[in-house]
């Protein structure tokens, strides 16, 4: 039996990992629900954001957060362009899975071309910084990631619930024709969702650069667990994503502490299957 | 208003008009093209041929959103509420265009005065309401748009007779406030009873039109749609 300290530290790192999962999954969930696009290239966008953060921050000695401010509009534009392409070629939900699988492979190749397959690590000073709280260590970069995930999740929730645009998105996802008959501009709304979703990938990318070592093949490392988080959280439900991220993050961390790290991936998928059996019809 | 809908099988050269403050009913059997007509007016379906005019303006090239902005609102067949959204959110979609939002509070107060039941349930998901309550939301949502032309498609569909009675009473009350209404209804006796004029639609064509009273008096129509005054089941004679 591990010590209370170890358990506490595992719990903390699980909570923080949950924040990262929620941050990575938020945009995926929004575009799945409101655009009916299952966007695998979201993971490519995240790593594009991560590598750009790494490159610009390293080359110009800038704060990664300053770089993030430039990445957000860039990724927004990329998301809008991608959605315009989907509309142009009338890509449906299942087709989007195939098309974006191709896109993520292209992004991976581009990243490999520019940055090679070597591991890259952003030396920002945040990576190793941590605070001591009693017997526990709080890593600053991970804590910031968690904070941003919560802020973005709450902002998305509030926007969907309290603004006319958010309500229009929900209405349009349910019945596009009826939403149009009441004045909703579905196409421009879809571009807004796509751009916002890609922008969150850019933000997530900066935090991936802060907390992880980058390699092109890592793009695929998170897909499984993030899909579990997105489906468990309920499509288009930002608070659900936060809760699911925390649940999976904490379960994984405790599994690692109590058994061995190799069991961790099993946990997320067991939880996912349990949710799908107990509450079918979530997708 | 004049609607013609090209060579598509659904509507073949239908022409009708609704005057200011007039309540006009379109009756006919299942599959006559009644809902197609509504969808064509709102441009949820493309019009192949013909023109749509609204108060003298040619709006044939407008889209659904443009029709909404010009004051056309719909109470659709089967209600089609935004089922996972609350009652109040559904009503708010009625005043979605930015120019309409300043009437939100006033409109919601008016709808709640008309249907106190909705006020009690304003946070409830619309999909969990009873059929009659859902119809109230659908009516309220359309009224939030402060329309100058209200399209009502099969308001009695799937509702209990007592509720249908209330719904028609509400339509009569709304019309008494001076609203122009185009009422599409399979239940011909009821629809013609509250209308000034009527059209009978069959197989995508207008086969009879005129003052509602005159239509109701015509023996052929009585036989086909009014089935000896048996208003509860007008389908019998309609399908051939």
C-alpha cells in the first residue's frame, strides 16, 4: 500500500491531468455536437500550436503566452477555412472522420518535415517550476493548464447557455431548418464554431508545449483517452467535459499509484464502456 | 401573395393570397401538398417557378431568414420545438434577430399571460412537455416574432380533442388582434369554421376556393372533407 503522501500526490497530478484532457477535448466536443464533424485534425492543430509555441518562443526569446496570443487568431482562421472546405464538399459526420484522419496525417508529415522526428522540449522556466504545499508539490505549468481548462470550460458553458449565439447554436444543432426559419444564419454560425474550436486547440497546444516533450508521433498518443472524455462528458457539454476529464485523470493516476502505470489506459476505456452501457445514446 | 412551385410533383401551379388581417384556411387530404406549400412560402424548399409577394414587395429571391426578418413566422407541423432547450429559451428563439431582441421581455410577458402554464414551467426542457403544452410553446415562439403573417401548419395534429378546442380558440383570439393568418389544416370543418376564406388543395392543385361559408356549403366538399359533419376524422373521404 503506497503512503498517504504518494496517494495525495497522485490525486493532485490526476486532477491536473484531467484539466489537460478537458482542454484538449473541448473543441473536439463542440465541433462534434454543433457541426456534426468528428475532427481528428483537432489533434494535429493542437500539435501545430505546440510546435509553433516551441519555435517562436525559442527563436525570439518570447514568453510562450505572448506566442499563444498570436496562435489563437491563426488557428481560428485555419478552423474557419477547414469548415468552409467541409461545406464546399458537403462532408457528413462519418465522412469527416475519414477526411480529418487524412488531414492529421498531413499535419504530422508537415511537422516532421519542419521539425524532424526528434524530441523537442520548450525550455521556458515553467516546466520545472513547482510550489510546495505541505507535503505535496504543485507543478506550475500543469496548474496553469488546469486553470485555463476550467476558465475556458466555464466560458463555453456560459456562452452556450446565456447568449443568443449560444442558444442559436443549440437550436441549429437540433433542427437547422426551424432555426433558419427563426432567423439563425447557420453557415456563419458554423464558421464561428469551427474557428473557436480550432482556437482552443491553439491554446491547448501552448500548454502541451509547456508540459510535454514534443514529437510528431505524439499527436496520436492522446486520441483514445480524449475520445473517452468527450463521449463521457456528453457532446457539446463543456461542464461534462470538465467532469469527465477529472474522473478519467484521477482514475488513471490512482491506478498508476496502486497498480502499475501500464494499467492506466485500461481505466479510461473501461469507464467509457461502462458509461456507454449504463447510459446509451450519448453520441 | 402568389406562390407557384414549378414542375416538382408536390405543387403544380398553386396560387393564393392572404389579405391584411385576414384568416385564410387551406384544407385538403394527406399528401395534397399542404406542408410543401408552407415550406415553399418560407423558402425551406426552393421554388422552381412563380413569385412570392409580401405587402407589395417581391420576396421570391429571399431565404428563410429574410422571410423571418420581413415578419413571417411559423407554427410548424408537429411543433418542432428545440426539444433539449427550456421553454423560455424556445420563446427567445422567436426574437432571435438582433433587431427583435428589444421586444424580448414584453413578448415573454405576453406569452405567459396567454399561457400561464408555460410560466410555471419556464425552465423545463420543451421536449418533456405534454403535446398541448408543446403547442403552446410553438404558438408562443411564433408570437415572439411579432409577425405580420403567421403560418400555422396542422395545429391539431396528434392532440386530444379538448386541447384542439383550446388551440383553435387561441388562433381565433390571435386573429382578433388583427394578425394575418394562413392556416393549413386537415380538419376541414374546424379550419373553415374560423376562416374568412378557404382553399381546397388536392394533389398539388387548388381545386376549390372562396368564402369559407360557401365552401362548407358545397355538397362535394361536404362529402369529401366534412364527412357528414364528422370533424374528428376528415381523412376518410380525402384519400382515394
